[in-house]
C-alpha cells in the first residue's frame, strides 16, 4: 500500500477532510512493432491483437494514475509480449491453454523523468514463472489476470520505489 493510500485511510478514519488528490504524472505507452510480438493475441499463436494491447495500455494508465505523482513523466515502449499459455490451433475453438511452463513475459523500455531530470532509463524483461502460485487479485474471468499481476509487481518495484 502506498503512503498516499495510507494517508487517505488515516484521514478518513480520523474524520478529517481530505484535500483534493494531486494530479497524477504523465504516462505514454507505445507498442513497438506489435506484429512481431511473440504472443499478444487472444486468438492466434503469433502477432498481436488490438484488444490485448488496449487492455494492457489501460492497465498501465490505471497504475500510473494511482502511483505516478504530479511532475513525473513515464514513457513506456512495449517491445515484446508473450501471454501466459498458448493457443491450441488443433482445437476448433482455438482455446488458450495455460500450464505452469507457459508463464507470461514482456520486454519494456521505459524512461522516468521528474521535470527535466531523467530518474531512470532502462530496458526490463518481465516474467513471472510463479504466476500460478500465490494470490492473484484479478478475477478468474480476466483474460490478462497473469499479465496484470506481473505489471503490478513491476510497477511497484521499479517505478514506485523511484517516486515514493
């Protein structure tokens, strides 16, 4: 839980009025050559699906709105996506099969700025080999629940610690 969330909870518990929340920082997400992604489609075993890309973008926007303070700018280039599981093309319904050995992966390049100062500039390879273990806060019907949990963890560890 972030210190902002804890502060808000403490103010509510004490019955104190809350000031307007600070405006979040700015986020830009770019998908670089999505047609060459390993597996970013609900239906195919290659390439990308606009629904998947839009959902990942919306999720990153939610994370930034919650955790990126005013004055910060985060630019993320998504270089590759490999969703958890694989699409079995032999089945008529083209069902995505998820096994322990088919964990989610992404490659991101990000630049975090505070004003004109570059706070971080890195390329990260995200993966979660233990995606089936532990608690996943996303509904079982969410088709990107494993990827979202992985992005949550990355955002907290990578961005959250640099702005907090």
